């Protein structure tokens, strides 16, 4: 048993209002500079939709992540042999048009234009070339379904639905959407690290945050291809790759990541999870049907006496163990079974989990009018506007039963709390719903509290930084990496 600690996250999708406050907070701190205009380390997408960059989920196009080959996993579009084949001409890498060409406006024309009969306008100009352009795409161009068949109807996740199911989604009486915020998943089996020829990407031993050493980066950009979530970006000004760093300077001082601190809907949770690194290969090579359950099995119980002893031997501080015991993330993922990974079939073992949306039941159109009087909030989860297969394609590698089980738990909590707070549902009905979900009333109350009433310190449990151990781990990593890659890596200066 090789015990390690990992900072993991949960996003509660029923609470996201799509305000993009998280995206702007991240942009203002980390990517508000030349060459990073198009970078959104945190972005919020509308589902159904094609996402950012466009169609990032279609690995037939981008060749990201891992694929199962016999009893092992291999990179789809990178690696020692494949990497050499595409290192100078990579057709699987997204280009600027897959993102968008960033633009600003010539505001000076509002003041400097000569006097005339027309109102002067601030014309859009490219932030890359400086030339005038007509914007045709943006990071949130498909917000709220985008009002166009170019976005929602081209969601690759709809391919698993029948034609009738697809058409039903876009009828007025069933039209539905939810918001999907995304950041780097800081995976346990990160494809970006495996693909980098220069050894520039690495995973911190003390908290599992995946970082990129700018001095080592040689702009091969195989990390961009390898990341199936497309959360590594290329800075065209500096010639280096960049990615989300989970605001580690803030985390190290006990503060919350900027996107999480500013979240209006309070959808975000952060905490420590313990995992067995010896099980990574087993999870990464699992059949699709077992991927999620095997990933959940890799996480360890911080209250287990054997885990406590071996964690101490592995050098994990007692303060980190205490944080793992109080982790809100563990409660959602393991204790309550409510949070699921995004696209586990990419086999990177992501550490960003989502509580799937418990959407309202469909209404009907009668005489041309939208009528929901025949529907209630308590209809079976199977009547959700989004087909189970669609949600399963995003969160469970196609396991519909696991999606149904998760939504049934969310519905049970809703029914129970309605019984307590409003009283229009009988106690026996509420107990029956809890029994079906294998929940107790105490569990339902705990879910309700952490979902609705928890403060910052309950939603974000950050262990204190042990500086002396971080320096020791850095030195060990430096020694190991001196001979990594193609042999032309600079020895890094000792730093923070």
C-alpha cells in the first residue's frame, strides 16, 4: 500500500447559476497578460453544448487521454514513439479557431474620431494581430444553448441517444440545460505528465497538485494533445505551456483558490483525499463498466488504523490526516455516494468530481401553452428532461444504473427535507424514499447542511503547509529528473 495525499474537489451542479464569476476571478489573477488572452483556466460551459475548446470531448479528433490496450493503458496521441512522429507537425492539437481569436475594442475612436454625422464606434480588433476582426466565437459563446444549432445540437454526448430522444431535448416542453464549470482535474494518472518529453510537468508529492516548470518547458505542446480535458494552454508570446495551478500560493497559506472563494452559488468544495498509488494501474486498465467503482475504491479511509500507521510511515503529517477526516469532498464522494468524476473513460483518474444535476420533471405544451400543472417536483428520476444515458456519458463512462442511483439519493434528500420543512409530504413517504436510497434521516440532514448551509471553513478544509517536507520532496524530485526527457533539461534553480 503506497499511501499519498491529494487535494480533490467537488462541484455541485444543481447550484451553479452560470454567472462566470469564477472564470473572471481566475482570469484577473493568472491569465490577464500578453499571450494568455484566450486562456480560461476556469471556464463554465452550457450542456448540452460543444464546450471550450470546441468539441473537446471528442478524442477521435484530439487524441487525448489514455486508451486500454490489453492489460495496460497507453497514450492515445502521445508517447515516446507517437510523440516523435507528431512533435513538429501535430494535426491532433487544437488551434486558435477551436478556442477563439481574442479581441478588444478601439476605445480611443470614441474620443479621437473626427466630427461627423455618425456616432463613432469602438471597432473590435484582434489581441493577437492587432487587425480589425469580426468576432465569431468566444469562451462562453454557447451560453444558455447559444440560440443556434451550431452548439447544443452538436454536443458529442447526444450521439448515444436515439433520434427521437435528441429531438425531444429541443422541444419547448422538454428544453433543458445545465452549467458545467471546468478546471484542471489534477489527475492521479495525468496524461499531460506522461506525454511531456522535457519533464516540465510534475505532480507535487505533498498535495497532488499538477504543475508546469516554465524553465523546463520546450514548447513541444504534447501536453496539450495528451490532456483530454484540454486544460493545458500554449502561450504564443512566451513560447511556453501553462495550466491551472489550483492557486497553490493561496492554498499554502490557508486561503481558498480564487475560483472557489468567489463562487456565487457556493457550488465548490475542496478537501484532502488519501489514495493508494499502487492501485493506479489497476484503475487505469479497468473495463469501462468498472472504471468509476474502481476509482472510488482507490481512496482510503483516514480513520482506518492500518491506513493511519502506513500514512505515518509514508511521511504524511498528522495535520493532513486530520484534514482528510474532515474533508467535505470525501463526504460527497465516498460517504454519501453523490459525486462522480467527469469522463472517467479518459483513464486519467480525475480528482474533480461533480454532483450531477437533479433537473425538474418535464411539463407539457397544451393548446400552444407551456403547462406544468400535471407534473410535480417528485416525479421519478427516470422522467428527468435529460436522458439518463446522456448524463452517464459524461459522468460514469456509460453506467446508467450508477447515475440513476445517484439521482435517487438526491431526490430522497429533497423529499425528506420537504417533509420536514413544508409538511406536504407524509413522514412515511419520506422514510420510504430514504430507505430506497439506503439513507438515514441523519445522513439526509448532513447532506442538506453541507449543500445549503455550510460556511467557508466547512466547504474548504485545507491542511497547513509543511515547508520543511516540501523542500525535501523538491530535492528528491530534482535528483530524479536530472536525467529525464531527451537529456537537454536545465538544472532548475532552487526556488519556492
